[in-house]
């Protein structure tokens, strides 16, 4: 990772750490599954699970499902100010950004 800017390296390390905490917490609560593509903004984490976008506090708790479309959503990322979440999905054919 030495070729990545420090900001991106720290963000990736934090996202991996949060994912591992979320996985351990979910497994201890009986919720097993695949948690993918985490992104962090301030005290929130956004990630994909079950083909939908979810968010949860960094301190833990119950995750909130943000999408419920029949198609899979992926690669969620917070906007720089945290007011919106960008993600990709193929609702109408090719994969697009929403």
C-alpha cells in the first residue's frame, strides 16, 4: 500500500477494521453473512450485505437497511460532506451510479 496516498491508506485500514468489528458483532448476535465494500464518514459506516446498502454507527448497534430493490446494489461511498451515499446498481440494464 506504500504507493497509495496516506489519506487513502488510513481510510482503507479503518474500513477493514470496522468491517472486522461488524462481522464479529454480527456473528455474536447470530447474524452471519457477507459484509462488503465498507466506507466510513465520521461516526457512520455504510456497507453492502444481502445485495442491499446498510448503515450502522461506528460504536455498533443494529444496522439500518437503506435499499430494498430486487437488483443488487454495491460499492457504497459517502459524499465528502456525508450528506449522501453514492452506489452502483443495474436497475435498468447496465450498471450505473445512483
